[in-house]
C-alpha cells in the first residue's frame, strides 16, 4: 500500500470508497483484469483487500472455507502461505481441487476462482518466511495449526520455548510451513449493477487458451 492508499484506508475506517469502473477491453486476460480490479481494491482504501476465502474439500467431499492473505499472483497462479500440517493443507494434499473468493463490498465486486493447487518451491517459501517480522516467524514454529490445544497455556509455553531457542541469529524456515499456488482454470468477475442486472464475465481455460463469456446475473 502507498502512503496515499494507507491514508484513504484510515479516513474510510477500512471500508474504502467506490472508484470509477474501467471498461473491459477485448483481449484482456483474466490476470490483467484481476490486476486491474486488485489495484482498484488497494486504491479504494479497503482494509486487507488481499484477504480471500479459500475452500478445500476432504476425502469425503466435505467442503470447508477460511480466510487467508494473497501474497502474490501472476500468470502461474495465486499464492498464499500457511502451515503444511494444518487442516486446509491436509485437505489440499488429499484433494488438489480448490476455490478462492474475493469480495470488495464498496466496489460491488466479487471474483470467484476455481483451480488446482501445488506447493510453491522451498526457496520461495523460505524467502517469504524470512521477509516476515520475527514474532510471526517464531509464532509459525510455536503453532501446531489446526491441532487441539492440550491446555490453555500450551501456546504461550511453546512460544517462549521457541523465543529462547531462536534468541540469537536468524529464525530457520520450518519445513512444515510454506506456500500453496492455486493454478486457475476458471475465473468469474462479478460487477454489481442497478436493478440487479449485474455483469458476470467468465473466463475458462480450454487447451491452454482462455475462453471468455458472460452469464445472466
Ligand atoms: C483476514 C484473515 C487472514 C488470514 N490469513 C491467513 C493466512 O494467510 N494463512 C493462514 O494460515 N491463516 C490465515 N488466517 C487464519 C485462517 O482463516 C484459519 O483460521 C487458519 O489458517 C486455520 O485454518 P484450517 O484449520 O482450516 O487449516 C487468516 C484469517 C483471517 C480472518
């Protein structure tokens, strides 16, 4: 976020402000359109525009969703970071089909993404891990994400154990912590319009080409 975007975020209490909507030009790829919309969300002053829901399915087909933060995106996909032992990671490892959802209320926009996941490289995970503040790095060691706490103080005790252990020097990147990349095969951009005549632009990948069509609202 630029200083201007941070100020807008503060002045609007993180709610953002509506901005003029760009027209979709022919030949726009979903990544380009995502970039346009994501930039708009950042500029609008919405708090955490990078927050997205990620849905996984367990082996029985039971879906579950939670919020995570988008850390990067490009033609290859959308990346977030987490604990590889967590519930979401176990489900993604069992079933690589995944769905993402962004909602930017003030802009009346949502983006739905469907695809498959793969782990990012260890180097990419380590680079991002070391870019985080020290407390979050130690916290990643302390948290056995998604596992039951044995007692109320367990997390505090684990945190102070790892604070002592890593008191000196760099906090090592834990093998159990890293990124997932969602490789999209379908992306829908939803723009709210008056009289509920919303605009829905869908991109679907066929033979490595993006095919574009619109849907009734
Ligand atoms: C706005 C927001 C952002 C979050 N970002 C992350 C994230 O980037 N990575 C993560 O592991 N958990 C993140 N969380 C916590 C997750 O929603 C979730 O509680 C946690 O990952 C455990 O989920 P699981 O048990 O389904 O694996 C975030 C929560 C919120 C509300």
